[in-house]
C-alpha cells in the first residue's frame, strides 16, 4: 500500500514536470512568434559636404590621405568609431551619399567593438550586407540601410555601456566629393589611397592615419533589449555638435543628458546628436555640392533627413539661431522666429505625439569670433529667447541661457570660456566641458521621458 502511494506520488510529480515543460516550451514559442522589437536610432552624425567644406576640430593634416577633394576617397578603407547610446542584439547602418556628385560603391563592410586605437576586440568584427550582398552602390543624393547584423556582446547590457563600435568599410574606386560630418570630436582611422579592402582586419596595422571626422556613415539603429525604448534628438549647431568639448571625451551636453537619463530610466531612452557646427535655422537659402557652406544645409532643409527619417523618436530639443544672427547669416529675429514655427509645424504634422522642446540660446556677447559678439546680435538673441520662453510654440523649454549667462557681463560665465579640445583661452561663444556639463544638468527629464519609474 505504501509502495503504491509512493509510485502514485512520483507519477504526480512527473506529470507536473511534463506540464511545466509544456508551459515553458509554449512561452518560448510565443516569444519567438512575437514581431521583432521596432528599430530605435542609437547614433547619428548629421552629414554635410562636400569634404573639406565644414568646421572640424583638432583635425590632422589630410592631404596625404585625401589628395584631391574632387577625387575623394580612392580604393581605401575607413574605420569609423561611434558610440551607440542604446545597445541591442541587432543593428543596421545607414550610409549616405547625400552631398555626393557620383555613385559611391561600398564593400567589405564590417562592424566590431573597438578595443583601443584602431584595434578591435578579437573575434568581434562581423560582416555587413545590403539586400544580402556584400557591396552596395549609393547614387548621388541618396542613402541606404544595411541588412540587420548581430552585434557582438561582452556580458550583458550594463557591460556594454560606454563601449564603441568600429564601422569599417572599403570605398571601391573613386568616391568623388565626399559626404561627411566634419566635427566628430572622435578619432577615427583610414588607410592610404590605393590600400584596398582591409575592413576585415581586426588589428590597427592596416589603418595608419587618423581623422576627427566621420565619412558617409550617418545613422545606426538597434533593436533594443527593453520594450518601448525610444530616442531623443538633440538638433542644432556647433553648441550641440560639441565645439570646445573634450576630444574623445564624449562630454557634449547631449552626452551629459544621456548619462542622466540612463541613471533614471535605464536602457529605455537614447539621445542622438544631430548638431552641425555653423548650422543655421534659415540659411543658406541654397545648399549643394557646387554651392557648399561651412555650416551645412539649413536646419529647415535638413529636417527630413536628419530628424524625420530617424527611428523611434519620442522627443526633440532644438537649440539654434546664434549663427543666423552672425555676420555670416545676418538674419532678422522675425526670419528665425518664423523658421522655427515652420520647423515645429512640420515635426508635429509628421509626429503629432512627439514632444518638441525649445532651448534658449547661450550668450555670445563679447565673443572673440569675428562673426559673433556684437550688441546688435545679442539683442536678436534675447528677442528669440523671449519668444522661445513665452510663445507656447514648444511643449517645454530648456533654459540654457540661464545655465550659462554671467549677469554681470552679459556673456558666458568666466569658468565656461577656456576651451577643452586642444586648450587655449576659448572664444566666449562655445562653452567648454564645464559649460556643457551645466547645460546637460539643466534639462528637465520629465518632458522627455515622463515620470521616473518606481524602484
């Protein structure tokens, strides 16, 4: 009798185990049957062109690397270093020929983890395809997304925070005028012309030359590990691009904001930088490879490409206008105001639920820059700031002016002036690392991401 009870008990336990196995298998099958997590943009480098028109910082001399701007890259390989703000199991890459004049062919594209310099973490370099092919030709004025590629991982999401991707590729033949982002403030690597395709090489030996700009690559998307992850876009000029911040230090104000968001919300929100040094809201009226401008296309003309084409956008912070008021722009307050109204209207027409946040312009009174610093320009700046604060155009306002202004002088606070990239006195226009830290800390997180999650 006791033996029967024991056997009966064992049978019950086996039945429970079998039932549990069926439940687990069903849950796993359901998980795999779910549609993949939507793409979220995790890095951007807004493009301009053609090289060398732009405002790079700490750029080495590149006449050996790119002897002719008209020829551009010639049978050479690039290793671009970028820092995703969110990580995922898969990524896709966007290559742009937006400001080129002839088709550009990319092949041998790989993505891996940077170890140090141009060297990669051994075994991390993965081949990238385009419609399942190893090469792609991008016509002038166009861009192309890669197929999804599995990202290398080093021990979970937390272990990947701060890691950088190395996107390596070969330009077959001659590229012609190169689409680029001048002010990367990040060291990347390139071969000599005629060196051929070496993107698969994980060592630094194949990439002897450095650059502080990005070329052709302008966006990276990931499938995030957390459901509902979204992107915040920082849209603007050199003060968003990070002029006078630390080379390779990742301490622009969007970086500071990203760090704060990670501490509160975890891997749910990415911040991407869509700034271009010298950019204007409404100028220049025309931009093309034949009529290029140091600050790139106007904010209004690049809005579709650099903002509205991105994935998973939840909010945008717009800081711009100081260059419109410079001697190069010489725009009226009314023109910049109307341009902002138009831009915000276009964003809301496409994305009615996206939060659009206006940022007040930082002071430039007394700047040593030849194009900035006059009392007349400062009066326009103050008028635009009053409009941003009081017009109700924006869903919220970030007061960068209040965070950086010295009320005694009307200019930047003294401690924010000496520049951090290469050293020196600074120009009283661009904040240094300390200034960007103050700006990043001045942003209210709630309009961007909602209430902080319960702990």
